[in-house]
């Protein structure tokens, strides 16, 4: 139970993010979720989109450095404490969370994306706690 | 005490100097031909015999030596005497192949230290001075050279080596140091530290500083003079010829007198090798006139400068050289360390990076900075900042291990390093040295 995330290396320079998102748009890739991690020198743009295979190929073709990672998408309810509950479950299962960001779609509802050290252990722990994780198809 | 260490040499007439040089050169060429097979072969190839060299006028007939020869002959190939007669080595910081290992007999050490003694006396040093040597000690020639010179002058010598700046200042105050020897960037740093400690030049007794081993500007000289309340003097040398003291500045501060009774200087066109007349700008070439263990003849320094025999107000007649104005190869001097871009390239390739990189050298707060940008390759990319930051750090450490200086490493996107005619522009030196 995981979804494909594409990470793109972006230099931390003026206009680089605009350039990359314009490139994505020009290739008809529909972004569903996005997060950016940045340092002084570079940033990592992480995206979830409907056709990750095509998007990854297009980006690579365009000279971008990318990598595809399996991440977890956990359904989250619109109530206080729901993120805390998920993190507690993961923590109790000794899962290390590298980063997390939000995902929302009119069709599928709200999800949190988690990049963890062990997807299987994390998915099992969440399932055990009654928290639903999504597959790629569930999101689009 | 005299204002010269060896007045009979330092103020000799040009004719007297020439006579000394002629006699030493004829003897040295014979010594090298008989003892250094590597150079004998070069002479034979050129069809030059020792008897063809009758005076300095014949010097141009001899073949050049370059850093490549030093590499080919490493480590013993240019040795001019039995190892049992050698008492010391000194070395540059380079990696194997780039590293220069120079050998010294006791006589070689003595003549080197005498050269440094001349430099110390030229800045007003006497046996009443306290000389703080804050150059690195060890394989690097800076510390040992000035240490020996200071002994010869009879100064009370403080063999501090570099670093531990607050302790340097403490010794300086407690023992009333009057002369300091170190790299100019370290002198500037000591000046800043003094200020940070809430002290002023009035709290120390320094009157002069002898600074070398790296390029520095007139602006830096003024800054250092102001921050330490001293007169700042330049000194020049290279491990290949002995170390610091090949030439030194006097009170006039308008160039460095070459100890030409030991080191015969020529200026050549770096392209053609042709000897240029006095006053021309070109590559500096040195011939060691009396060194025994490592007697290099016509060694190409790759430093670009101008020689002048214009009368100097200090009374010395030794020919003067300008501060090096550049290099005829791609060597950079960063914080006193000789750096070839190829050394950094070697590390990058070894660590799995591409050969598309950019080295930027600059100067911030009188200290050299080294920035290395390298294009990331697809298989090195990771979706976490942690991994990429660790990669930057690992690469910085590998470069530090190779060069001994800490770079800032920047990972950049592919094809972002400017290429001219398909080749990456590898070095940008932003230090303004020609003010």
C-alpha cells in the first residue's frame, strides 16, 4: 500500500522552481501534491501526480535529476489530533519518519504523505490502528 | 648591530656579485653533471657539457627543470649528494606526484637560515628582538626557515607554529614579542582576534612582521600594519629552492631583494623559454648556486614577475623582484597551500562525481575562501536533504584530506556549470591581487 513520489533536484536560485513547475505544466502533468525541502544551495521538489512513470520520464528527458520513491498516503480525518494519532502509531511501531506533507483531493479526500524508513512495517501498524493507506489508483 | 646581516654580500658591487656567481655557477654545474644523472641526461640531450658554462652569460645554454621533472625524479632522482650527507627534508603539502620533497645537507640548512637571517635583519631585527614564529612547523618550510634565521640573528625565538591565536597573543604580551613571522592571512586574523579581545596595538610590542607563502595585496599590508601597529614586510621562497628567504623586503617595501649569491634569477618568456632583459615581465627561473643536496638548475617557478636592479635606498645591491603577479600554470595558492585544480578533480572522480566542477577562490576578512561546485549525477540523488547534506560533507572532507584546507561544497544541477567550447570553466579566482 504505497504511492509513487517523484523528487526533483532544484538549485536554490531565483526562477529555478518556476522553471521546473512550468516544465511540469507544459508536459500536461497534473500535480496533486507537492512539497519542497530546501537548503542554502539546493532544494528537493517532491510531487505526487497521476502518471508518475510518464512524468518521471519527461523530467529526466528534460535534463532534470529525479528519483522515484514509494511513500505512504494515510487517510486523515478533518478533526483535531488526527495527525498526532497517526504519528503516535508510527512511533510506537519504531518507524522513522523522514518527512511528511499534506494531500487533498475532491475525489479521494485528505491524506498525509509519509516518507518512512520501512513502508511495510508502517502500513501494517497503521492498518492495525484502523488507519487507511492508499494505493496510487485510490488517489486519482 | 649592522643594518645588514652579511654586508659584504648584500651591499657588494654588481661586479663583485657577478664574480661570486660566475665562480659558484661553474662549480655547481660540474657538481650537478657529475652527481645528478637525471640532469646529466638533460644536458647530454641538449649537447651541453659542464665546460661550456664558463660564466653566468652561458646560463641560457642549460636545460630547464620543471615541476614535471621533479615528479619524474621523485623522490631521489635529483639528489646531488649521498643520502648519508643529508640531514633534513622539507616538503610541500601536495599529494604524491605533486608533492615536492627537498633534501638538505647541514650546509644547505645553514645557507637557507642565513637567507632568512638577512630578511630578519632587513626589517630591523637584532639579538635584542623577540621573534615569534607563527608559521606552521613540520614539513612546511615556513616555520623551520624563519626559526633558523631567528637563531642566526640571535633573537629570542618563540617557536609558536600557527593556530591557537589567543595563546599567540598571550605570549606576545607576556614575552614582549617585537617581530612576528607568519602568513599574511594569519597576521590579519591575529589582528582581528586582538581587537575581539578588546586590545589595541598599544597593548603589544610588535614592530615588524615578515609575511609570505601566499599572495597578498597592498591593501592587506595596510590593514595588517594598522591592526597590529607594525611595518609589514614580504618574503618569498619555494620548497624547491630551499624555502622562504630566497628574496625578502627591506625598509623601502618596494619589492624583494633576491639572495642572488645563492639563487641566480632569470626572467623568461613562459611560451618560448627565451631569456628576457631586465625589467621585462615574465616567468621567474632560479638556479641554486651552492646547494649540495637538492641543486636545481634553471628551475621554472611558474611565478610571473619583474626583476629590477634600480638603486635601493636601503643600500642593498641585490637585485629586486616584484611580488608575483600571477602564474604561468594553473596553480592556486590558497591559505598558503599550493593547489592544482587537477587535485580537486581527482577527488571528485574518486568520489563518483563528474568532472564538471567550478572552483571559486575569494577572500573574506583577509582569509582565502575555497568553494567547489560540482554537478550532481542522477545516481547520487536522493529524496532527502539529510542524504544530500551528508554527501556534501563527505566530499568536503575528502577534499580537506587531499589539500589540507576546508572547502565549501555545493551540489548543483547537471549542465549548470558554464562551459566554454564544451569544456567546463574550472577556476574563478576573485581575489583582487593587483591593486
